[in-house]
């Protein structure tokens, strides 16, 4: 949060496009965890019901890095360094907050009871 504040002070006209690392493919997750992409794909396919849902599914599927790291850590087979997980969680929260600001007020109000 302090980094965003520092940038805003230094460059008042700067516009946040995306906080990273957040939106990742399996190769990105594999790099962070230190396994092969094939290993990540096997984990995803072998635990399809429990693996975090992608944000986008297609030729290149994307996930929130924090969701996948949290899932891996909860399985107990992977040790995710706390600072790495914290940065991923913070980036995700910033991107979610940024996206929510684009919703119309009436739409937010209508969605609130449906998502609670």
C-alpha cells in the first residue's frame, strides 16, 4: 500500500493498470513454486474439483496467484514463503478493488445480496 502511495505522490497523473503478481498462468505458478509446468498441470487436472477456479479459461487460462498458492500451501505438500503469499494476496486485493470501482452503483447494490 505504501508503494502505491509513493507512486501517487511522485507521479500524481499515474494510472494503475494492474498490480502484480496476480493474474497468472500455470507456467507462472510453477516458476514461483519451483516445479515444472507439467507438474502444475497434473496437480490441476488431478484435483480439478478442489483446484481454484480460473478467472479466464481458454487456450491460456488465468488464476489469481494468491488463490493457487493458498491452495497449494493448504495441501501441505508445498511451503510457500509468507512474503510471497502476502504480496500475491495484496496484489489480488488491489486488482479486485480497482475492478469494483468500475461497477455502477445500482449494479453493486443489486449484486450485494446475491454475493453475500
